[in-house]
C-alpha cells in the first residue's frame, strides 16, 4: 500500500480566515452620522460644524482603543496607604485619564458655560455624542461636572471659587488639591440605602460650624449608597439640617490644602456595565462642606443639575443607538451568508433600517431638547416650560428603548456579537444605565405628571410643538388627537402614566421626523410606532418602506 506525499503546508492548511468583517476604525463619528450633522445646523449649532468635524475625526481613531482598555481594566479603590493612613484614592488605567483629558479639552463638560452663544447646547451635543461612542463610562464625570454649574450659581461665593475650575479645559486625575490642578471635576452624592430615589428619606445630618446658613461651614455625618464619580474634586451632597433637606458643596481637600478626612470611600460598586467608571459608597465622618443655596431648599437647589444630567441621559442613549446601528450595519455590509452579503438579505435590511429609524428619532429629539435649553437660557419662558416637560418625557422613553435596541443590534452579528471582542456585549451592558441613572421609569413618568401639575401651561406648549407637524400625515394627526384625549381623564393619569408618557414621546419624535427627516424615515416611524403597522420587535417595517434610502443614510464609513 503506497501513500501520496503532500507538501507540509497543504497537509496542515486547516485554518483560513475568510468571510470575516474588517475592523470599523478610522471613522469620523460626526460626519458619518448624517442625522447629527443635519440637526446641528437645523437647531442652531451650525457655527460649530468645523469643530464637530475635528472632534468626530479624533474620537473615531485612537480613543476607540482607549475605551476598550479602560473597560478591560476597571478602577481600583485604595482606602489606605501601606502605612495604614486613610487614602481614599481610586486608581484608574491610563486610558481612562486619556479619555477624561481629551473630553475636557473638547469642552464636553463646559462648552455652553464657556461660550454661551445661541446653539451652544446643540454644539455640545454633537461633540458629546461623538466622544462617548468611544466609551460611555467617562461621560458620567463629564456630565456631573457640566451639570453642577447651574446648581453652584445658587451661592455666589461658592460659584466664584469652583465654576472657573470646573469649566477649565485642563485635567489632572491626581489626588491633590484642586488649587494645584489645571481644572477640576465634580461628582454627586444624593441617594442612601434606605431611600434610593426618595431623597427626602435621607438620614445624613449636617451640623453648622459657624452659625449656619447659605455659604456657611457644616460638618456632615452619614452615608451615601451611590456616589457618582468618587474620584472628583468636589461633590454636591444632600443632608438634613434643622430647616430640612439642604444641599452642600463638599470638596476632597479643605481650603488649607489638607485632605477632607471625613470623606471616606467604603467600596466601589460592582456594576452590570459602565466598568471604566467608578461608582462608590461613601461615609461622611465629620466631612467639611459649605451650604449651597438656602437652608431646607436642597432639592430645588440641585434640581437644575438633575435636569441637565437627565438631558445627558437622553443624549447618551441616542449616542449608544448610533453606535449599535454602526456596528450592526458594518457587520452586515461585510459578512456573507446563504449566498448573499447580509446587507443584501431582505429581512436583515428590514431589521437594520428599523434600528436606524429608532436611532434617528432619538437623535432628532435630543437636538430639539438642546435647542430648548439654549432658548430657555436666553430668557424664552415657553422654551423653559417645554424643556422641563419634554426632558422628562424623553428621558423616560428614549432611555427605555436603548436596551432592546442594543440587543437587536447584537443579534445582527449572531454568535460573533456575543463575543466581547465585537464590542457589542459592552454596549449591551451599558444600555440600561441611562434609564436607571437620575430617575428610573416610574420616577420619570411621575415627574411628567408633576411638571404638568406645577405648570399646566407646559402642556399647551408641548401640544403646540406637536401641532407644528400636523397636516402632513393623517396617521400622525389622529395620534396627536389620542394624546390630547389622554388628559381628559385626570383621575386615571397616575395609573396610566407610563402609557401616556410613551404616547407623548412617540408623538414628539414623529413631529421632529415629519418636519425634518427624509420621507422614508418619517413614514417608517409613523407607520410602525404610531399606526400599528409594525410588530413588537425590530425588523417589522411594512412592505413599501424605502429601506434603501434609510440604510444609505445611516451606513458608517471607515477609513480607506
């Protein structure tokens, strides 16, 4: 019996890499997001176009690797040094500091405060939504720092000291006094283990050291179950005083440069996602702080901060959707199955187009909200009413849509999407955060009712926004009438709050798409979200949908 000799290479050629998707890198995260480019110009931020182009190009390059590194190497807490002294330091991977430094350099944390011209909030959104596609985790301290500025204005002496630091374009993550840094970062500590969202159940107590009152020094004793960005230089904290729940500015270092020893980190939270960022429990054992705002007015003092952080939750949700659409579409463009590229399979095209429609609706609503913030800052009272109500509506709905959107995008990659290296598991784990942070579903639905009760005229302003799109689609017009009818049964509103807020959000998104998006996008949204021509899941766009136009509009573009 004879054998046939074969070359060694042929004998062992069992592994050939074929039909694999090339890396999606070297992108301009702004320019290939058409809905964002158009929205920037439409909503008043067109003056920042070139800046957004530059930022988009940068964040679509090396920072994508920074995001992977920062999430693969989560922060570590060091409560003591090797000699037994309290340290309360959070150690981060160098990639985290690179993300933070560049985010601060690009003024994601401060652009509207540093350059308060019309459209500044919209311009910031374009920059923020590009940068946080590299990593969502660093968006937390960026957002906290940004949102703290309106709250700090409640007390001029504290504002004069801290706002210049928080709006500076320099970053230093070292544990040292803010006076020795080129800029500072702000965190927040409100919730406690026994109360959660019910901050009025807080038990942390603040005792005056020099008479008390606004701007005075206090000593804080208590705990916080969630402290956002525990490595920050300053924290806004709620604590009880004789006058009631009050707000305090608590620095990591005292004015004389020594450590605020009463501020002690207990442990870092082991979270579902958001791994690059630190969240902690903190104990106040006589921590030094200053009262911010009036005694007993802690919630009203901090409410402007909460409003801006909720805006960023909507923004972050929209940015996450764009990332999901990009990754899923890119995979489908380069992966073949059953004799065709996935992007050429009719059912896959339906899924991808549906995901893209959802993403565009979220982006359009985000930028419209940002314009309202710009107009309100300029003194427009009706814009102020709109932003208060519409922020709560959008925070509820957009953020709730993100997790299933991320899952459906992950599924487009099949088994490859379930593997960490694809980036989809990180995106999926991150997805629920924006819905939970700063008020989960029930809190936001009830907040909509609270806004309507306190300012009934805000409903008129909201409905005017919807009416601006009437006459273009009979299905939309009928849906708006449904929304109006919901408020004819006030006794049922609390029980039906989730459904009512969802309907408000869908109508608001449709109004933006009908007025500003291509007909293919608007028609697909109205047909499936308002008229019931779609199913419960993504990928159920009805026959006749111009899928080609939608996909062409949302396809990502990598470097040649």
